[in-house]
C-alpha cells in the first residue's frame, strides 16, 4: 500500500496504518487536542482501547492531549467500544474516545469519538471537530489547570449489569455457544459472563493479541466459514458467533455448521424486534440487503436508507423519536437497538439472537432457513485515481433503465436486483456490491468489477 494511502482523515475521524507515512503520534496528539477543545459540557472523558500493539502508544498521546486541555480522563483499559459508550452515560461524562480499528488488520489503528449521550458524533459535530483539527486552535491550559487520570477496572461488570436488565441471562444459559473472539475484546467480556452468570461459552482464538490475529478480523461469511463453522457440529453447539476485534460487529454460524451471510444479522434482529415494540422504522444504509425491506414489510415496518457511515446513521436517528425506531444497522453485522440507546453492540446482538431462538422454540438453522434467498456479491478495488466521479456518471448512463440514487456513490435499483458503487470512507478502496433475489448476479458483478478496475 502506498504510504499516502495508509492514512484517512475525514468526518469519520482518524484511521490509518501506524508508522511513518501513515498514522503518527503527531496526528494522535492533534486529534485528541481537537476533541478536548470541541467538547462543550463538563465531566470526564472516557477512554478505552482494543488490544492492538500500537494502542499503548496512542493511549499515552491521547491522555496527554486531553489532560493538557484540562480534561479529566477515566481510562477503562482494554475494552470494547460498546463498553465505553455505556460508561459515558453511566458516569455522565462529557464524551468518550475509543482507540481501535475494529475490522482492520493489526497494523491499523483509529480514533473514534463519542458525545455526552454515548453515541457517535453527528455529521455536523464531526465537521466541527475536523475544522478544529485542521485549524489547530486548541484550548491548552496552564500548569495548574491540567486534567487528571483515573483508572476504572470494573467497566465490563457494569456493562454486563445493563445487559442483564434486558435479557434473561439465566434462561439463555441452556444454549451451548461457540465463539470466535478473533483475539479481541469479546474474549474478556465472555470470560466474565462465564464467571458471573455460569454461561458455558466455548471460546476459540481467545488469547488477547496485539500483533498477529488468528485471521482477518472481519465479520463476513467467508471468515465464519474459515474456522468457526466447521467446529459447530463437532462440539455440538446450538450456534456459533464471530466478533471483530472491537466486538461491535458479529457474524453467525448455525447449529448445522452453515456460515451465514453478515447481511442476515440486521434482518433477523429486525424480525425479532419489530413485533416487540412500537417502533416500525429500520434505519440502514444503501449497501445493505433488500431482504430487510421484505422482512420489515411482514410486520408493517418501513426501511429508511441513508449513506454508508455511522455519522449518517446518527443523523437519521436524530430525525425520529426513539420510540419510532425498531432497529438500525449495517450489512456488516453491526446493529443498534433502542433498548441500548443505539449503540453498535455485537454482544447485545448475540444475546438477541439467542433470545429469538428461546422465544420461538426454534433452532438457529430453522430461523435462518425461513428467510427467502437473497444472493449478494461484494468486491473492492484499490483507489489510486481521481476518475471515480466520471466512472459513476458513466455507469448511471449505462444503467439508465434502473432507479438511480446518488446519495452515496451510485446505487441503481431494479425490481429484483440492485448495484452499489462507492468510495470507502475508512480505506482507500472503491466498494462494489450487487444483490439479487434468488441466484447471484454474477454477470452484472463481473462487469462492474472490470469497469471499476479499468478506472479506479
């Protein structure tokens, strides 16, 4: 990867390969200083990180910058981002910051920012933070007004207490569950659940690792099929779950050892949540499966589609009352539920799937098999040119018989299939997605990949 392509500074925040030409200590200090300056309310800033080796270095820079701007810091140590978000609300903090690159490889790291409600920043808030970063107008304090640092080792237990208020953990213990932790934060949470609530989670790839993950930390069907799915049958598990390093995303294997598409997680949880509450809206992005529209229709619900990215989802959530929304999420296995104030949380999603199995008295394979077949193909092409806008215009003209949406790249819909071509916000890639009800749209996908490769 070219050095200048290994760093992304945008409304999403700071993300890159750590080292010369990528994400450096200077970037960390400036971004953390900008965040401290951006925060308007009083209270501490909650900090946590995933186990990546670079996290220790970045943590020191973040603490120094926040303290220099007069902010007290509560450091949770190695925890998932959902734990950080729960703690922000519990401690009435001014905001929070997560150090971790979620689904990226070990050489990557990132800073993710949260406001006083524990949710990701809106587009407007992220824009203001980015302006402060670029202007480098930071609120550094005199020596006698710098902030303090406090360690908080019990955040996972407090987070589990909140999960226990929503789910019948005693009833869910009956299930035998296999989990691929991908050497990340889910191992810490699930070990503690085994200790406190007498669960019998069987954990693989559970050693906390900062350099060499057991496999790519992405929550995709391909990753589930690599190690998790083949073990479900031999251990006699009722279900298998795979988490990314940050535990905010989850993927699934059935009791029959079937690796399930990551796209099915949100439709499954929408199917579970829509009949259980007043909310009839499901918020998702333009790249997520059309199965969601069909499932929502079963329950009189409606799907609201926005641009890809967590800022867009937060913006959409702010347009509705919380009781109007049943769920929100992405086709990556990242789902937000109203009971948790719209935090992307893979552990909560896993417990919701198990609760669905319990309440319906059905095996996971039976639930999965009850959905109509949609086939989705996903590809990516390295972005090395500036010709993508012209490419999108050309594709829109070429496929003018479909309904075009240009909110985020180009999506074109037909009655039984669709395509989406867009530039990633977090990596230097062009993403290509095609889906069709029934058989995979191979010819369309191959043609798109060839066209994008010729330009991007």
